[in-house]
């Protein structure tokens, strides 16, 4: 997903503006800035790009997810429903607030199984958090209906799917609040950074304060600002925001390149009957950062994955035994290994992980390969890659 592949003068010019002013902090030092406010400018770009009322920059995607939940009122003892296929930051963000992550199975969208979500709702449920993994989305309309019926908050983790859409809306903007990541291997990058977007006035105000130690940001004297409530330091720096500002202005170009490369690979693989592509919910369009497909069995998928590596086809991930992205190897969560004591309520709330199985998810993740789409490929390189992938899969299937 790396926007850094196409770093150029645009990014350097924005960074040099910051270095010339000498002001790396996003707040204060008005007289030294020479009119440069990179974080504020990036927030405006995000608002315009995704047609939302508010955007708030933060220091990372993890911070964005944590803050999305916090401003929605998620806290100690609350339950948040999330998928068992995601990045570890999803449950970390929930647990940071003292809430309980309730992991449920995925389906052939590689996101939340709607029926399993319904089964997981209890009187303690506060929010549902779909994670739009590998460039595509959950069935957001179905999840929104569930949230409306049960008075729950819909929090979108769109960290891996920026630029994708659902029913004509940008991913991240369909629910009550959405989050993005701008780390070094995302479609657009700040090096480290993230953002939340929302159309809810009070959430936007809470985010503005909460991300900066509770500062109300009223007036021009930072030392005179009041603190309506407790907050934390989730601020982004002007240097990081400068890179992101240049990158977000190129997002549509990046998506177009990804779509072109994705399409070449998908058309080639479509000739193999045994290759089944992930389901994209009706009304959705991926951001084309990954091509995801299923093979007939776990054993065939493992063999293809191994052969891909041997043939130099990099960036195709089989997540079944992955330490970062799938419940199967999250032993530190299942065994609650922490540096500090956690509440008895959290211990009790997570006991279900010791015995819960995820057969549905094993079935899909075990047969899935997720192949990243690089921006820097030439068309000839993409076609060569497509031919290699087809040949490898056919060879394994026929062996």
C-alpha cells in the first residue's frame, strides 16, 4: 500500500516549508510560522476529499481508533464487537479504554460476518467496529441497521482502505466516526500519523480537545486555554502532516494506478476456475490496494504461497499463521500477557477467548491469499507478474 514509492518534489517542498519556519508543533508559535499550518491544511484536504464536516489529525492509526472509540463514549466494561481478522491495534485500542473486545467470525468479504455480529450483542455492547481489511469493506448497511436497532455506535476502522467507497460515500464516513492510518506502509503516508473523520459536531469537538491533553483551543494564548475534560497527547507533528498533505492531494492518482495494476492481475487470474475472489458488498468499491482471492483448500493455498516465494512473487500474504493479523496466533491477547495489572472485569470479559473457536474464519483465512498492489510497477512488470502467478497456481493445482 505504500505511497512512499512515489515520493517526490511535492513532499519535499511541503517539508521544507516546515523546516524553514522551524516550527514542528501543530499548535502555537503563530508569529514564527510564516502562515504555514500543515496539520490544519491537511485536515481541510481530508474534509474536502471525503466530503465530511470534520477531520482531526493524530499521531497514528492506533491513536485514531482509540480516539474514535473514546469520543463515542466507549469506556470501562463496555463491549466492542470487532472481527478476528484485523491488525492487533484494533483490540489494543479497545483495551486501552478499559473496554472489552468481542471478536467474531468473518465471512467471504474478509470482514465481519453479519449473523455472528447479531449473536454477539449483549446488554454491555456499546459499539460495532468493522475493520475494512486489505482495501475492501464490511456490509455497512447491514451493520448500520443493527446499530440503529440496538442504539449502538458504528465506528469504522478504514486504516487499510482509504479511498474506497460504499454507496457513494468514502469509507470512514458511512458510520458515526471513521479512522485512517498514515504510517509508512499505507496508501498515503505521513511516516507516522492518522486521522478521524465524522459529521457529528460533538464528536469533532471531543476529538479536538481529547487529542491535545483536553485543551479547548479557544483564543490565541495556549497557556490560557482551559481543559473541559481529561485528554491525552495524540498530536501529529507539522513535519508528518507536511508529508501527508502532499500525499493526500495525490490520493486519486494513487488509487487509479492501483486499480490499473489490480485489474491486470485479476483478469489474468480469472481464467483459473478454482480461483474465487473475495466478495465486495453490493454498492462498494475497493481501493485496490490488495487483490484477495480464495483457493480450494488450506493445503493448496499453503503450497501456492510457498511457490510464489520461490518464484520471486513477493507481497502475497497467507494470514492463517500470521502473528499480527489473525486471532490464531494472538496468544498474548488470549493469555492476557501485560506489563501491568488489568481489571477483574476485563479478565472476566476476555475469558471467552480461551475456549472460543473460529472455524468459519479459519475456512476463509486458510484459503485466502492477499496480494499487495505496488504503485511503482511498470505495466510490463505487472503483466509478467500476472503470468507467473497464473503458472504457479496451475502447476500446484495440477500436481
